[in-house]
């Protein structure tokens, strides 16, 4: 029997707690051995809730706790580098929430540290493990839609962001915090690189964003290396509910991922009709994706193979986010090579 992976969850806040609960309930390949958070009470509460984990008020101690083989990083993005580099130095494989960091030099330093240590780094762009996205990707890769012509996606949140999260110094702003998922989905589903972006946005819901130079509603236009084009819509808040939908249109057919909150799933539309594979409406959006990304991470360790999405994938989506942010501020078209220079 393959040994379970001992995992240290660093961060006992909203994301860390969600990860820990989903892993404890649905990832038999993993044993959560430690919880680390500077809020020791939060770490102890989460450890007690899932059972069988040691709690630490020093996250760095959790990394080297007995039985820990790997680390899941779910602290604020501004602290990712400290935890990732410490985990790499300790020889632990790493699953890090997106983005790796909030600037490119820090991102590259983290990737270099991981490379020197010879450990795995998987980035928490969980849609690559979402069953609906995987099915759509398989159809596109198999050539079912023909040449890709157009990509379209939207990500609308319903609940207000956590306190302080509107500050780009904490979250990276709308393009990094939200847009990075869409840009990675575009690369993953189409199998193509984004080469240029244009962006526009406004402040309509959270006026405090004016002081930060960010927006709460935005549209980004994409151009791919093949000549295909795309658009991404982002909103910090809409009233009717969380809405994440993606479409990829080709010469021969179109694939659709997601739907209204009452109608999830994936489908393909081609001449003659539509084949729809529904997702039960009672399943929380992306719960399966978060669980499956942790399971895939563990299996990569057990089977001694590469992880996906890799650190390079995380960097690529982040560079597009930086380009979109620059286009939002300055106007015009920003090429990806310019943003990643």
C-alpha cells in the first residue's frame, strides 16, 4: 500500500481552513500532520476540527514537524515567499496558493529556490483539476472543435472580499487576485500562449478602490499566438450569485464550461445539437477542483512525477495578470514579453 503523504497546512484562515476540510473529507492519499498559523488559537481550532494534526503558532515549525512530507501554503500572498523558501530549504514538496508572489522578482526568486532544492512546486490554479474544465480541455485537445477562434470567460463574485483584501498590496488587485484564474484557464483550455492584452475597468461597487488605483469591474481583451482572440470579464460583486463561465469557440464546434448557479456542468455545441454534461446543483462550485488538486499533488509525490500546474505555469499566468494591470492603468495594448521582461 502506498504511504499517505504527511501534509503541513500553513494558514488557518478562510483558504487554509477550506483546504484542510476538503482534504480531510476527500483526499485519502493525504494525512494532515500539522497546522501552522501565527494565530495559534486558529491553528489549534482547525487541528481539533480535522483531528490528528499538531498545531503551531510558528508556521516555520509546522514545516519541519514530525511526519510532514509536504506543505500547503494558504497564507496571504505577501507571505508566500517566506513559507515557500523555508519549505524548499527543508526539502518539502510544495502546493502554494496563487499567486506565488505579488511581483516578478520575488516570483523568480521562489522558483530559483525550489529549483536549487530539487523539490516540487504546484500552484493552486485549481481549475486544471476541475472535472468540467478537464472534459472541455480533452475535447479541444482531441480536435473536436477544430481551430480555436475565440475564448470568452467571466468571473463574478457575490460576496464582498475579506477585510483588507481590496488593497492590491495584499491581494495584488483584481487582475492578479481574480484574473489570474481566467488567464491560466485560457492557456490551459486552448493550449496556446497569450501574447498581448488590452483592458478597461471602473469602480462601481467599492469606492475605496479609488485610493488604491484599482477597479472592481473590468474587461480584458486577449490575443493568442495563433491569432485567436478572447475576452475576460471580472467583477468583485454581482447580486445574483457567484458566476464562473468559460467558452471556447472553434471552426467546427464550441465548448462551454459552467453555467448559472442553478445549472453547472460542461457541454459541446456542434452542428446538429448540444451535448450537455450537467453537474449536480448541490455541489459547491470548485469543491471537487480543490480536492482533486490536492490529490493530484499527493499522487505526484507518491509516483515521483511532475506536478501540474507547475511553477512555470503559475509564472506565465501571473505575467499576463501584470500585463493586464499595466494595460488597465496606461491604456493601449501591452505585450506579454514586455510585461515579463
